């Protein structure tokens, strides 16, 4: 999801929906970044300005904000709105591009899997203590080494190992798996 944490953006949106204007501004900023990256990939050589898709999507988010289920992930909801706005833009252009499903099904499946995976990772990380979450994110999500994580988190390497082990064990327990994959 291009560097934005699904849990953070969902929390921002929940707070925003409860009246916090700063959180709403931050949410819209992050949503714009997500939609912009998504739209740029889909409008290459199409004659559609990705910024038009971003602006129309943000307006639709504002109008339809009450339709988001606050217990669900935000990204799929955002991308669904953006898809509709992209289709509308192509229709306005009078373009009727025909693409065989077989040409795009792998990309669509990969995008869906990535969105689901990001949501599952966010859900798992939310179950951890802040310290464990930082360590597991640094090592398992960002791919840092134990030494790099220790330096960036201002911890010693043994503390990082312990927090990683405990965090991963907590996730495994939470999602019904022990360390042996059962």
C-alpha cells in the first residue's frame, strides 16, 4: 500500500469521522497519496490526468464518508471509489477500450492479494504492545536486520530478539498457529 500503514489511516479516518478536523486533513492527505500512486499506474498513455482522478475521488470520499464500515479496512473502500472515478473519466473521453480479462487478471489478483495481505498484517500488528509492534514492523515488514532495528529503535540487540520472538509468538497465538505451523 505504498508505505502507508492501513491501521494508521483507518484510525485517522475513525477520529476524523468523530469530528477531528486535523485528523480529517491528515487522512485526506494520505488518501490522496494512495489514490495518486494507484491512478498514475492506470492512466499512463490514456490521456486522463491522474490528478483529476485524485480530486474526484477525494470529493467522493467526502460525500460518501458515511458509507465506510469503520470495522473494515480503508484501502479497498478508497480504491473502489477511485475505480469508479477512473471509469467515469474514460467514459467522458468516449474511450471504449476493450481488454481481454486474461491480459489483466494476474495484475488484478495480485492487487487484491496485496490489499488483503496489508490489511491482515495491520490487524496482526494491532494485537502487539507498542514495543513489540515496532520491532516486528522493523524486521518482518521493513526487512531490517536485528542490528539495524536495534540502532533505529535505540535498543540492544538481545532486547530486539526477545521482542521479536514474543511479538511473533503473540501473533501466532492470536491467529491460531503455534511455532510449528499447526
